[in-house]
């Protein structure tokens, strides 16, 4: 027996390939792995310079090591330049973060990593975006 006056709950299937995410993520910002690394390094430095240094948790240290290993960009200027470049394109924030985090070599690889790009970008446009990211990576110190 159905409850009277209760609206049915509509379940939305989440699917990153279709850019469908849970409601909690609607207003959330995405961070690049490089940005997370910088934040964690800053936190670690703050902790080390504090009067009473606290032991950082194992999870914190594992996350720091992970971000160090997979961080594609080494300084704030490069991170800002890549983010700015990608924000000028018609990318969803998920696609922006994935392109910057994964740095695919070519449009085919990008579309296989990020299926939502398929049909939204011509290969040549995507190739130019990837080349621009690579150029910024090659000029970092």
C-alpha cells in the first residue's frame, strides 16, 4: 500500500561517463592531485614548525606519498596555468580534473579514460588541449 501524499523518490543513477553525479557533488569543487599534494605538504610543514609537533597519521602519510607520486605539476604557477587553460574550455569540472590528473597522450587515450569527452570534442581540439597541458608541464621547474 502506497503512502498518501508522499512523493516518490527519484533515484538518479550515477555515471561519470554521462557526467551524472550524486546531488552532494553538485556544488563541490574538484582538486587536482597536485593541489592536494600542495595542501598536504603545507599541513605537514605547519605541523613540523608547531611548538608541539603532533605525529601525522599513517593515512595522512600514505595520502601524501600517493599525491607526491602522482602529482603532474610541481609548482603553484604551473597548476594555476593548467587550471586556467582548462577552465577556458567547455569542460565539466570532473573532466577538467581528470585531464589534468591523467595527462593523456592523445585524444583516443583521453576519450578512453574520460568517456564523457566522446562526441563533445573533435580530436583536433582535444589534441590541442593535451599539447597545451604538456607544454605547461615541460616548462615547470
